[in-house]
C-alpha cells in the first residue's frame, strides 16, 4: 500500500506517520508539508510545498496512491472563521481535488473531531462539518471521517502548541484510568492504526467516533 500524509509535522499526523512507517503492509509513505520532520526512513519521502490552495505543481506525485491520511489542521482558538475555514475547508478541497484526479480509487481519511455538527453554534464544529460533507464531491473509492475526542500523544510525539503539551504532561498519570472510557479518550497510536485498517479493510460506518476508532485500532 502506498500512502500520502498531510500534516505530518503536527501531533496527530506525526503519530499516524510513525504507525505507517512501522506497518509492513505499507510500501511507501509520502508526506506533504511546509517543512520536513527530522526523520529518515527507507520508505519515507518528504515533499515540501508552500501553497496549500494550489497543488498543481506537484499533482503528478499523487499518482498510484492507495490512501490519503489528511491530518492537517489547526486550533480554532482566537481564529476568525474565514481564516479557519480556509485552512480546514479550502486547503482540504484543493488537496482532495488534486489527489482524486491522480488516484481516484483511493481511500481518503479525514481528521475531524468529536462534536462536529453542521447545525452547531460553535464555529469550528460547523466548519469541520462543512469539510466532511464536501468530501463527497470527489470520486474516491471511500471517504472516512475520523472524529477523535481527547488524544493522548505517544511514542515521543508532541503538539506544536506549547500549552497543549503542558496539559498532556499533567494528564499523563491519569491516562490508564481514562483509557477505560473509550468514548472520550484515544491516542495517536490508535488513530494511526485505525486509519491504516480502514484503508485496507473498510468499516461499517464512514463517520468514526472516538469509541469506533479505539475498537478498530484494537481489532
């Protein structure tokens, strides 16, 4: 299986990348981002690209892919809706359009979030729902929306937001207890493994809530 990961420098994307590199069934991993990770691996290629509204200059690199793990995203805290929509919706649509033209039969996995709702009064929730819905515009083999709740960073993965890392450090002793609540807590490892599994085998639902992510990862 050949996969591409967007957002691999972020916490979730980095975690997904590590699982993909360890998976023997994945032959190659292409990452697309504005910067590279300090990481080398025989099956990893890191592609630097600055304009996420236009992938025409690198579109040919998306041929022959079996899965896309779209982990690109930002916190909506303090952000105006138009800016958040540009990153969450416009960038995703531009990437999906380019990928679908080159690998139309692939599986597209999109990181959304618990509480995503098109009728919500919360800005990020509505915008995420818009991105989820618009992915149906593309002729992919399958599209899965992942809605994780609280995510435990594992394997040395860290958030790009310093304050989040402080929270994760405080919460770390409580994770064994919290993991007994699969409706509310997952991990970067579980998200990665669940994405890989649905890319191979599919899933009953195309919208995967936190508990379903945990179950897919464990099976």
